[in-house]
């Protein structure tokens, strides 16, 4: 994908000056955060010449301000930060970026301050930013990079990632995308298309036209390829789509429905279910040599497989006990063992990118839950309860889960909707993820840049 | 004295809980009452949404939640379909398997497949050749009834036999 390739970091011109014996601000993300850190995002400054160019090329009056809005929005939605109102800022952006007057910023209760500068240099957008600890009156981080001007929203996401990482000690998840199924039309005749957007809901693109039913898209590790289920010519099969070229191909030559695809963590295989004579088992196909391997062989429904990040294990759901439950096995299909033993039925296990947890959907007494459990099935925690929700997908840092939720229709069968939601691993900070249309089956990409 | 007091209290509690149980039972029966005639043992037995494969031959059969077992009524319907197909040897069929909305998408695709195959297998035991029958699962993607209640769900748990040519 061009968009991904062009972004080059030119230099890290200041490394954060780490002085010992200084306690800088820190944000703890392992708990629900009731006191988000007050942060001031000063609009990125720009000179008059660059301002004209931005106006011409991007039709934006104030690019610096627009980028700072992207950052503010990201920080706010994370639930960990409280971006302060710009109206209260006393210092001008260009001066603040050179040397903040910390008294002014602490007066408005800011604990962290982000400043920056944007300019055009040889037709490229050059961005500098700094993160300041207001109370300690110190610089915590300073970075500069260049990109093409049209990519300015990603600049905001990358800055947010750097700030998040510096303040929490964990990688961010802002320079990422979501692929999902866009839904329109009445409940009995939904038209579904593959759609992709930035994590914050901007830059939506539709990848299929809606002529055939499409379901369950998932990224490969490099975010260039997507595997999904398509009903093209009324033959439900797993497909592969190259996002850059738009080329689609069917995966393997199976004499029946293939579904529930995901990539292996190295991106070399697709794992999926194949239904033969009414029975669904799990198979893999190597994308290089096209060799198909059967992983499970059981008269029950085995589906929704997901690899551990090291590729050594697979979690899946099976109704071999009579009801849908979550199982674990080695990646060759040996050592199958059930791990879900709570009340209710369990499905859609998805391994956390950190490796320590499995997210799942649970149905109990008519309610659907999104939850997490350890990989031995212990330590179950239910994060959210609703009439219908499923299909958890992890943010690349394993701290946030996105899923979709459907509403109950009224007595006339009206009022149906499907929307994307996100929730922190803590169970706090549940948020609607805004999409242009109704949406389902979200899959979170890995970080586009590192 | 104390003992009698405890006994008295216990008695009151029992009487109270009986009253509550009675209320609860009564409430359930009135709510379900209307649907009783159309759902038996969690399987839809009404005629709403049912079309015809041919004159006098119903096109669909219904299933219990999470099940692919054919009921007596379903087997009767499928025998009628088989009889008609034996007389109309030029007709091939597609059996579409469906699930209700109360399950995860991927599991429901597998369940729809299982249901369609249950119907296919039964047609085959009544002499219809496998190469005349194809199956497709739509999981929960194509409900006939958009309702979010047990009656609607029972109509959506179905396999439908349609002419392929």
C-alpha cells in the first residue's frame, strides 16, 4: 500500500532527555481510569508561506489546528487523557513550541503539553512535535518526520501513538485501520460491503460493491491483505483480497463452503473451516505452496479458529460437548482440550496480540457478553452485556477490544441496527465507533508504522 | 418461644414464596399462550412464511434452537418433496439452511449447513440422487421474519428447498 510506504521518518532529532532522580508523569492503563490526565494540545504552528500551500493543496485554513484536533480526539477516546479546551491557552503555539511558559500551562491545570510545528519543505510535509511535563517543567519527548501533505491525519495518529507510548509505557493503537462489513437495507435483505477506515472513523473506503454477500474480513500481519467470506456466484468461499491492487482470489479448491478465515501470525497460512456433508472442521492452507492440511476431524461443528501470537497453538469453538464451547489445541491439531467451563455457551475466541488472554462471546440466559479469559480458561471477566453482540477483535497493543452490537427490533420487526463498539480491557470506556453506515465484523489492523 | 417464632417466620416465608411462584407461573403462561399453537417444543409448526415447492408440497421445514434434528412434521414435508421430485426428474433443487439471530455468525453458518444437509440426507433416503440436490448455508444472514422474539426466531430456523433450474 502506497500510503504506508511513503511515510518515512527522517530523523529523531532529540531523544528525550532522561535525567535520573526525576519522577515524570505516568499514566497507569491497567485500571479503569477515573481521573484522566489533563493534557493541553497546543495547535501546531505554521509559517505564512506553508499556510498558503496547505490552503491550496489541502483546502485547509489551519492544518496545524486540524492535526491537533486529531490528536485531541484520539487522546479523549482513549479514556486515559482529558484534553483541555483550547480557549484557555495563554501562550501562542509557535512560542510554546520553542519554550513553554510552564506557569501558564499549570495555571489551567495541564499536566502534559504537546506542541509542534508543520511546514512544507520540498513539497513534503515536515512535522516536529514535543511532549512536555508541565509540573516538572521538562521536555519528555521530541520527534520530527516528513510525509506527503495528503497524509496529514496520519501525522496526528503517529504523534498520538508516540505520546501514548511515552506516558503509558505501552505501544499505541492510533495509526491503525479497521476493516469491517458495511450494512444497509432491511433486516431480511441486508446489503453488505467490505469497508475500511482509519481507527477514528475517517477516510472510509468501500472495497466491494454489495453485489454479493460478504462477511468476516480479517487483516494479515502487514495489513496489505484481507481474508474474508464471499458468496460470489452463490458459492460461499474464503477469499483473499490485496488492498493495494484490488485483486481478489478464492482460497483453495474446496468442494463446499469454506468460512471463518484468519491469517496465521506469520501471514503465510490461512486457517478456516470447511463444511463437508454438513460437518465443519478446521483446515489450513499454505498461501505459497497451496498445501491444505486438515487440523480437526470430529463430527461436531469446529469453527472460529484463531492462532496464538507465536503460532504454536490454536483456539477455536466446537459443540462437541453438546453446546458451543472454547477449546485449545496445538497448531498441528493435537492435544485438544476444552477451556471454557462457565455457565452458558461460548464462541468466537480470539487470541490477544500479547498472548496472555483470549477474548470471546458468551451467551447466557438470553444475554450476550464480550469477555476475556486466560489461555487456561481461568480468570474469566465479562466486559460488557447486551441483547446481541459478538466478534471481538483486539487493538494491536491488546488493551482495547472492538466488536459489533445489534439492536432488538420492536413488535413490528423494525428498529434494527448494527454498530461497532469498543471497550477497554478494564471494562471501562465503552464507546460507539462511528461509521458511515451500519457496521459489523470489525477487524483491527496492526500499527501501520512503528 | 423462640422456636415457635422461628417456625412462624419460616411458615410466612414459605407462604410468601409460594405466592410469588404462583404469580410467576401464571405470568409465563399468559405470555406464551398465543405462541403455543405455533411453536411446539421450540419448533415452528405454523403456516406463516411457508411457501410451496409444488402444489401441495411445502417448501420448508423448521428446527429447534441449535438443533438439526428433523421432527415428525418435517419428515412428512420432506417425504412430500421427495415424492414430487421422483415424479419430476428434470428438476434439481437447492436446499438453503438458515439459523436465527441468537448465535455467533460463524457458528450459525455451520449450523445452517448442518440443517440443509439433514434435509438433503432425508431426501436421499427417499430415493433422490445426491447430484440433484445442492446445499447452501446462509447462517443468520437471511431471516424471513425481522422480529426479535421466540416466534420470529422459530420461523427463521429453517431449511428451504427451492428449484435450481
